[in-house]
C-alpha cells in the first residue's frame, strides 16, 4: 500500500501536550488542556493555509478511556473549545491503550472509502488520576495492592456515611471501585491487573529483573536527553493554565538510580517477581492530536503533507497474549509493505506499557535499541492510556525528522488482547 494516490491519507499537522504526573498541575483539567492544544494545532494550520476553514472538517475523533463524569461526548467538548463548529461530527473511541491511534484508523478508512469525507481532527486524551470511584452493591472489591492506600482514605469516609442514619445502609453491603483500575488496567476476562500479565510475559521471554531495570533507566536517560537538547520542542505545545502557569515540560523523566530501583517491591508477584513501579509506565495525564486528510484534499487546498499514512493493522488476540500483540502487528505491516526490520531507514516506537513487554517484543522482532523509542518511552514519559497510541506517532515523526529517517512504524498493545500498528513515511 506504499503507492501514493489522491486517497492516500496524509498527516498535515500533529502535536501533543506535555505529559503530567498523576494528580499534577493539570489534574482535573484535561478537557481544558486538550482544547488549548487542539486549538493551537487547528489555528496554526489555518494560519499557514488560508484556503482551509474549520467548516471543512468531517469529524473530530478522539480516544478517551476513563471518560466517566465528564459529561456527554468529550470529543464534542474538546472540539468546541478548539473552535470547531457544531456542524463537525464528534466521535469518541475506547480501545483502551489503542484508542488514540484507532481514531486515526477511522479517519483513514473514511478517506479510503472515497465518499467525500476528506478532513479529520484525531487524537486522544486522558487524566488517569482524575478517574472517579464508584459505589456498587453485591460485587467484589478490586483490592489490588497498588490501589489500597488510595482507596482506604475514601473508604473510611464512606464507612462513616454508610453507618449514619441518613444513609440507612450497612457498609458491608457496598463495594468501592477505583474506575482507573477497573476500566483502565484490569483484564476483564481473567479479572486480573495488567501487571500480572506483565509478570507472565517476563517469564515467557526469559527476562530478569536487572535487565528490566537497566532498560527502564535507559528510557529515562533518553527522555532527559531529549528534554535537555530541545528535541521535544517541536512536538510539545505549551499550555497556559489558570493563574498564568505555563506548563511546557514532561513531568515523568527523572535521573535514574539503579540501586534504588533494585529495592522497589514487585507488587504483582511479591515472591520472585520482576515488575515494579520503576520498570512500568507511569500513571499520567495528557493529550495528543493531529489533522489527517486525503492527499487529494491537501493538493486542492495547498496543504503540505508532513507524512503519508501508508498502512495500518489492528492485531487481535487472546487477552493472555496481549503484550505479544505488537509482534504480530508489526510483522503484518512489514510483510504487507515489503519492509524489513534491518532496514536502517525505519524507526520504531513500541509503547512501553511495561518494560517486560517492550523488551520481549523487541527481542522477538530483533529490533535494535538504536532504532526503537529513541527519545525514551512511557516508562519515563508516562502513559495516559487514551492518548498514548497517538503520542507515540507524534514522537516517532519528530524523531524521524531529527535523524533524517524516512519510514516509521508505531505500535501499542491494548487491554483485552490486541495491538494497534501504523506505518508512516515522512514527506518533508
């Protein structure tokens, strides 16, 4: 699918917010952040190309996983804040960690269908720490060790309320659920946390704790290098928050200390485990977006393509094998487009949900670290699950541009078994 035609989808702009830590300065403000970043992308595009009008957009499609309590259609809310007219149809996508890239798939399919839909705003958003708790009756508490402290304070308050005369209900009849864990990080088939499956792939791939910690440290070092050298400056769109606070830098990367990392507990497998908070992705908040149109539309309206989207593949598998899914997805793209892993002109991004997962996939595919996640990954930057799958495309494109590479493949595994995978070629 590498030959260009009028129906080839092209990326004409893309960018992202800085990625915030859980409960950081952007906590509870992700709609505002997404609206401001999206507005910058939209307005700078219109500023460059006078023929473009917001009325021309055929849709705004955004991934958002933990969207409870935001009100109806966060895609519509973001679109309105960006300045898109109400006539632009909104769509929300929930493919867990694959959501944001799935939004691009929907746009590409519409363009390839050749039914007059040519211009889309796509991307994804997430504020994991702002996910609410829910009270339910007659179901089991999702009591994972990593959430116990978070739940305890609220549970104590709920207990007092439940025992009061006003509530007229016994606390033992209620269950408090952390929706971040339940809807974002729990395998619905086996009723287990993603970290448990990460421990399983670490064993299957014959990995060891020391290797995982060293790769995690590498992720932080690469991200810090990118920050210090200004390599993220073209992809990050600074956000001015209330009170004039300028948010312009990823908050996750930090100087790694292997000695301290080795002391972190393996919470998903206390005896003999390998997965820790130090070699897993961070719980984060962030937004990534972009504008995709057909090559024919770009030519007719004097838009300069930044990258061609040649192909995508959505791999699906049993949830037990979800962390292996990028292997099949990338192999499919390589085969369909006559590409080889050892082509030095291809850069790769594989989302680092867990270091065990990305290292297992890397070894199976035989991708050298020199061409994989060259600016660091989610271990350092963070993993806002509704945004990450497009964030890696944004980072991939800018890394390709800096290093003079023409081709790029991005992949992200997702909960319940699968991966989203995309092949792009730099046009500028």
